[in-house]
DNA sequence: AAACTTAGTGTAAAAATTACACTTTGAAAA
DNA sequence: TTTTCAAAGTGTAATTTTTACACTAAGTTT
C-alpha cells in the first residue's frame, strides 16, 4: 500500500467543464479555442472544453465555478462533478503534442483533470468582452467533432451523466427560462433523451408531479395559439414526490 | 479562464478505496489503521480507507488496483470511480493535524484524492502476511464510526453510488461466490437497499431476467432443506435484457 | 373567411408491481 | 422411526403504471 522509495512528482490538477445549453431545438455545448498559457499568441484551431488549473486553497467546485464565471459572468450555475481523468496517455495526439511544445510544457508532465458538467440557460449567457469571448463557440452536441486532449472522453461521460440525472431529477429547468411552455420542456427532454417520447403522456406525467405551477402568462409573438407558460417549484419536488420522479 | 500570474503549486494526488464485502448478513467495509509514510512507527488508532499516492505514469485506475492488490492479493477486482475530493479544508480535524505533524507533512500541503469503490467476495480475501495485514479490519457498514481525513464523505458517496448501480446493473454477484443461493442474493440486495424487499417477488424477478443459470449443486451443511445454487451469466445480461434490469 | 400551425385534451389495453400464505424437504431431536 | 424445526420453494388476484393513439380549440396569416 505504501510505496516506499519511489519518487512521486505531483501532477498538475485542472478542472474542465462541459457547459450544456438548449436553444429550443438542439442541445449545445460551449467550446473554446485552445490557446497557450503565458503564450497567448499561440493558438491552433483545435476546440477544447473550457477549463483551467486549480489554484492553491481553492476547492475543486470553486475552481469550476470560477471557470464558468470567467466565461459567462454567471454565478450560481448548476454544476455537477463527473469524475477525474488522469491517464498519463491523455496527451498523445500529434496536435496535442505540438501544442505542448508551443507552450513550452514538458510532454511528460502529468495533468489530471476533474470533469464537470454545467447547465445554463443559453439566453442568460453574455459574451464577456474581456476574457476569451472571441474564442468561445456554442456547438450542437451532435456536431462536436474531435476535441483536443481527452476532452471527447469527458464529453461522453458528461452526456451520460446528464441523461442519467435528467431521468431522475428535475434538472431540465436549469436549461430553460424561468417561465416556459410545456412544449419547450418536452423538446428539451425529447432532444436530450434521444427522441421517442410521447407528447401527451409527457405532458400528463409532468403535470402530475406537482412541481410545475401554471402562470397567467402566454407565449408571445407566435403565429398560432400561444402556449401557457409554467414555472418550476423546487420546494414541491423536495417535499412531495419523494424520489418517485422518473422520465423515460 | 486563464489565471495569469498566480503561482500554482501542484497538489499531491492520491486514490482511496471503499472496499465492500458481504458476509451473508452485513455489508462490510475494509478499513486500515493510519500509519505514517516514511515513518511507519507512528500510528494513531484512527481508521481510514486504504489508499495511496499515485505514482508517475500510473493511470488513476491502476493506482486504485495496485492499492487493492497490495491489500488483498487479488487482481481483477470490480472497481468504480466515484469522484474527486479536493477541499483544501479536508484535513481540519485535530487528530488529522497531529498526524500530519507526526509524519512531517506541511498542513498547508494540498492533497486531492480520487475515490473508488470496490466489490470483493469476502471469502476470497486473504490477509497478506506482508504489507499491512495486521492493521486491516472489516467493519460492518453500520458500525463504521468517524474515520480520519474526509473519508466519511468518501464512504457516503460510495454507498450512494453502490445503491444506485446495484439498482440498475447486475453487480451484486461481485460480492458473492460464483455459485450462490437465491437466498444469499436476496439477503445481499435487501441489506444493501435497506430492507423491505419481498422475497417471492425478488425471486421471480431475478429468475425472469434470464442471466441466472441454475446449477445441479445445492447448499451443504445446513440443518434444513438445502437451497439450489445458481450462477451468473454476464453474457445474458449484455445481450438479452438490454437495460431493463431494475431492482427495488 | 379560409387555411395554417401548434395547443390542448381522454380513454382503453397491456404490462408491471404489489401483497400475501401454504406446502415441501432435509436435518436434527426426541 | 417419528416428530419437530427451519428454510426452500411456489401462484394468484388486485392495483398501479405505462403505453398507444386522434381529434378539437385557438390564434395568426393569407
């Protein structure tokens, strides 16, 4: 168990965030263009998840929150840890090695990253004129290609955890405005879960949970019958439906 | 996102394992007495989860496997990551600080740990005459008291993940001998899930899954009708019951 | 006024879940 | 050898949950 005389060099530890948003039709992921730390001129066209090294005295969740704050200006973002990624072979793609070289990092250097996923209401997100706004891009989940480092692995775990959690906890609201139509909610579930949800059954089931409250507001500016807007009551979830919540 | 000129000192990274076993009645956890790295004489009576710092070039899972191998002599143990624990305040209990002092570690030093949980067949476990066998103890889950460091937090996450996974994947078999009675399996589920499972319904449901195969063996040495033994067929789970598996 | 588009609604059949008690079998005791 | 003991093994009916499915209502545009 103890490993007596081997020399252990401490790895760098970073956080990387999979930020999900929903535009009404597609599940989107926030990506950034890779840049060089202390060498900001260097840049390849590789997309990566937003992330950063953790600071001393910083909680892991705090580090993830900080990354999100820098990126969006938002605090109190829904955030969930999905695990640690630490294979020494994380950085093996030629482009990754070129990047390491450009930023003068030792390719042998070990980086462990803690993955998070976050849900944000895409409308609340404002490009930050400071920071890295100009390099930030929303990309449809289906169209995310190859990312740098091992970020596709992190994304895989993130979508898996998202589906898992969406199935069992009322977290979908994090992706929507505070007042939303049942159609918006339906589209969100149907999209994330991969389709096949019955519209009528979904509606009944959602309303039966008791944690949606109807408002007196209606959709505006649509060329057809406007839908009633609802709002989510977290307390009702906590109390009433003691974990019987389930969706498809 | 980038944090320009702050000095970042790399934390130590360790793995800690919650090793579960089942003795037929209780869910057990494997604990070790804390000792001092490079100072093996120092020891307090505090129990902790088995763990170690990761080596260079070692995958996180490899590190966890190594810890388990050192402890049990077993390879190919069921192992599941449960996440990273990295609050800078992890080491705040007086005893923990005394320990850090005794082993000459800087109390400011940052340690991030990756938690795992493992399932082993308690009968296969042999105390290793080398290593730390004399300090190893199986403790009933209900009777684990206060552990050192933040290991109670890790244990909480582990039991939560175990229940979650047991509910959805056929992992209970990892805790049993390869041939087992339905009663053993029932006790295991009932114990881990916190009781209340109907014996007859459980039996029917389990057999209906199709991934239990009956053998021609029977329980021996019991003072009553001996139960038939079954065995688990992983392939049947993979193919047939495409994720429809669910228990209580 | 007609056409278009999405909102909004109910029911019946099938499947899954739950609750529940007696008979069988082998070993041990009388 | 008979009785007793302890756990093994078995089935059904009621309830609940899930699924499949199509038409009317309402507001906007043409």
